[in-house]
C-alpha cells in the first residue's frame, strides 16, 4: 500500500494584500467599488481552500470596521506599509507563521476576476510539488495567487525590500510550478478606475 500524501490536505493561510494607497487608482483599492474587490478576494481565498483568510491593511488605517469585512475574516495592521510591498509581505508571512499552517497564498486586492477555482488549482499544484511553490499564469505571464510552502518563508522575509515583495526570491527559482489559468480568469490587475466610474 503506497504511503498517504498528507501534503494534499496541508493547511494554507490566505493573505489579501490590501495595504497600498492605490495612488494611480485614486484611493486605496481595499475601498474600490465599495469594498467589492476586497470581499471578492476574501471569498476567492476562503472558498479556494484557505483557512484562515487574513487581510493585510495599511493606507485605510488600523480600524477595519469601515471595510465591513465578512464574518470570520482576520486582519493585520501593517504599520510600515508605506515603505513598500515588502513590509506587507513580511507581515503576511508573520501572520501565517502564527497560524501554524504549512502554506500561504498571496492574492492582491486589485485582481477582482480571480475566483476560488483559480486559488484551488494553484494550491493543489503547490501541495503536490516538491518545491512547495506554485503561481497562476495568464497568457504566459506570471500572476496571482502565489502559493508558498513554509520552508521558503524565512528566506523571502530576508530578501524582500521596498516594493519587491516575494519577487526577488521567487524570481530566481527554477522550481516554481507555473499553473495556467487562462480558462478561469484574465488575471489582470486594475491600476486605474474605469472611465466614468465614481
């Protein structure tokens, strides 16, 4: 009888990267469309297999009440969010360490068409790989979510700097599993409001 692959059921913390000021968008993207993007990201991670789901907050302030987070959603205040994405990634990894999960899935708040099916596909790929690394790819372009096993977290925290979050570490990895998700979403991040949007 073959050994049971327990990694297929290993737990994953979902981190919504929502600390930025959204300068090009005109306001923090956590507030976009009255919080619809934020709720969508939370749902994608939760229904895609992540538990818990934690929102990393920054520019919106340390009080999550105005955001109307869904019940059961945790949050962390990233006090140094303005220093760049690296601060938010490190805060997310610390939060994941506290939960004791084996994997973390990062999803920025500004990719509203990412659904649970994308998260589940990428998470399954990470769990079944030797590297414990997987990311969504859309039309041959690396995207999100990115799922990372805990054996990489310390190195990522050490290498992250400024606006380079996990990218400086992951970019040099040849063992990243690229998961094509063109059939599920566009994976396009929204940097600017739509014409005519309020």
